[in-house]
């Protein structure tokens, strides 16, 4: 977070566990981070690293059971969201924190028009009448770049392309002027051209509306172009946090370095062979007592098997959870 800025969201020591027939899954383990007003925080990591579960834990989107929050705080506007009732969380989700899901086709209700789904949160949370809600819905569709917005309110989700459905989802998330927008891999299911259009749209909306954004992705290339700061997750934990330029210039965690090495690259006009991260993600059936990345790490040593490294702060707001030091 920028120096001196008071966080709009401050999460500390979040723990989330799923109880299954085969035992407990410790999906989120002591995750801490903050978010400044107007900041775009990129959250990266491979599938199963805990990115989405962390954010869904905060705003009460996980079914309980099997999910259970075992500890932590999430302070938003002076209140702990983890201590709120479901009714209180619904009020925040609908008005102050927007959420854009990965697949718009399964997130939008196929039996209701797009207009109905846009107008519902406006009538519930903003106390608008039908005419006011419709006018605002047209404004929102125009804001996210959907042509002939007034007529398209009467269309159903299947009448929109994938990129247009995602724009509708963003419009719904923005309906009540949220302070925070959480976008969970919103471009993953889209082709490259449409991805670029959605990313450009988010840049424009952020500049125009000034909201803070949490952008969840497995794609470091996307993060490089839009984020102010990056949080890298692995095995249900945060392993590195840094300003985006600092992270790409000087990654300190072996996992972050390995992720960067998987990006396509060129030497002159020749493409380099893509690298992979060998091995398998860690089991999450017990709370970690050692470094979760040690089995796949080129730099692991004996201490990594005995202790789970705490987060330490380097210069320039750079945080890393690792015993290995690149210059050692």
C-alpha cells in the first residue's frame, strides 16, 4: 500500500477451512494484506493457491458448511466483516463492494433480462423507483461500452457475446457505486482481443470512478499492465507482496521467480522455450509447519522443512516469506 495512505480494507491473519468427508482442507492460512483507496491490487498464483477463496471469505460468499472461517479480521470502514451477519454482508456486497465472477454465462441468470438484473440492486440498495432504476441501468450499459443500451435492457444473457456479457457483469458490479471492485479472473474465458478490450475498459472506469480494485488472476502478463501492487499466493498463503515494477524488476521469492520464467520471452527475434514449474502443489490437509514451496524449490535447505518462513519486509515496501536470500 502507498506510504501514508489509510487502507480502505485491512485484512489480517485470515484462516479458512473446508470440512470434507476425507478431512479438513486448510485453504487459506494466515493471509494478511491491505488495500488503499483507488489502488489496484493484483492477486496472482496458480489454481488452488487460495486467491478466490480468500476474497470470497471476506464477503461471505462461501457456503457454510463446508467452509468455516477459523480466524482473522477484515476491517472495512471501521467494521470487521468477518464478524458481520449474513444480512449485513449482503448489504455491503450489493452496495459497497462489487464482485465480478470469472464466467459471466453462469453468473447471469438466464431467465431474467439484463435490464432486470441491472435494476434489481438499484431498487433494493439505492431505493430507486422503476423509472429511476431503468435510467441508471441505461447509463451503466453505456458506461461499459454497450451500444444501443436502452434497447439491450430487454435482451437476455444468451443474446450477448462473451465479452458483452462480461461488460454486463461489470455494469452490475458498479451499479451502486462501490468503493471496492473485486474481479475474479474476469478475462480468462475470453479470447485475447476481447481480453484487451475488458482491460482497457477497467483502466478507464478506474480513472473515471476512482474505486479500489482487487484483480485476481493467474496471468502475470495481465497484472504487469494494470496493477499498482502485486500479492503472490501459494498453498493458501501470501509469499510475496511488492509494487508491480519492483516485483518484476527484483522478485525475491523462488515461486515468483518461477512464475516469471513461465512467461513467453524472446532473445532477439527467436522465441525462448517455455519453462515449467516441476512438481505438484502442496497438500492442504493440515496447517503448514514448513515452507509450502520447498518440494519444488531449487533453493530449499534444511530450515525450510522445519519452519514456515514468516513475512519479512525489504526496502521499497517489498514483503517476502522466504529464508533464502538471492544475494546469499
